[in-house]
């Protein structure tokens, strides 16, 4: 398989996986537990989730490391296990299939200039790429890139930035720090991201993600990607229920592709069933 950066520029649409948290909840993780610690305490369950997404057709698998950073792990009393959690996260995703790309997942980091260190990025550099996601600006990216370069030099894994938006009261698309899609794309490119995307977002659907990708495309030539939620959930006695069923979400792929996305997948509420339908749609579209 070609390297990840080459694949991003290949002209074909790469299919990412879906939500890890949703699958962990299905697997019985307790509310308030450290999801990333399951890389060590329940590795077979994490491996099974990765395999399910790979079997569904995902080409890009995200590691279970979204909040595996010193500040977040300290709240669970396991900051001393950072290296082991990160290393296991990459290894478990890699084991799902050598023909899959593994993207080391980094979520928002509290005080990134303090908590993003070479110790944090060292295990993640074994991945094919590093995805910084669910961000409101480029501050985590601004900290990660120098740490990665210091650890492995200029031939480091490519680093991607995915921003999260909401609709303001007047209907504008903005991140929590106030960036428009155009400003977000420009900032990501200026800081050194190899691709810019959108994921998650309160009340943000597939159509909104398509609009964001179109607006990205106006100001950057970087590869673009999108990972929408399965709609906005409602809370029930059994937990959160997401309204967008797999076939409905997969139908939105055409809009994302037309907008310019070269990589698509799912965020909160999406499952292997969603990814399987997306894979079918991509095959049928050629």
C-alpha cells in the first residue's frame, strides 16, 4: 500500500472509521471511566472494535488515544501510564490489518504548550499519520509539530488538523474560539498541517460539513476531509440515541465528495454499520 500522504493525493476517496467512544459504550465501559486506559485493561475489546471497522471497509483507523495526554490522564490517576497507553493504542490499531493506515488520534489538549512534549508524541510517531481533532483552533497543532520534529526529524508522520464548528445565534459557522471555516483552513495550512478537516459539532450535520469543506476549498489546496456525527443525540434511559441511521448517513457521501472531501468517515454515534454502508456507497460510485 502507498504511504499515507501519497494516498491522500491519489484522487480516490479514503474511508475512515467511525466513533470509538460509541463502541466502547456498547462494550459496557462505565460512565466516567478512562476510555484510553482500556488499551491496557481490555485490549481485546479495543482490538475487536478496530477489526469491526476494518471488516466494514475502513481504510484509515484512528487509535484509541483521543484523551491520552498528561492532563487528561492525571484526572483518572493514570498519568504515569501515558507511554504504555499510547504505544498500545497504536499497536492495537495496527493489528487490525497491515493494509490499513493507522492515524494516531490526539484530541484537544489542555495548555498544549505545556502538556504536548516529546514523551507524548514519541509512541504516536509509529503511526502512518497524526490526527489532531475536535479542535477550535490550531493551538494543539502549534505544539505538536515542533515536538514531532524534535523527536523524529523532518521525515515525521504527516499531521492533520480537524476543527469542530457550531452555528452561532445568527447562523454563522464558527469554532468555539470564533474561527470561520476560511480562517480555520488558512490557520491549519500556515501551521503546517498536510490536510484540514471537520468533525463532530453541536447541531452540525452532513450538509453543514459539506458547506465547511466547500469553504475550505476556496482558500486552500490541501486535501480535505469530513467526519460528521450521526446527528444530534437524545438521552434515553438506555443512553444516547443518534437519529441518523447508516443508510441515511451514507447517502450524504455524494455531497461531501462533491464538496471536495478526499477522506470521509464518522464521528459521534457512528458505528461499523455506518461505515459498511459508506463503503458500499463508495464502491457503487466508483
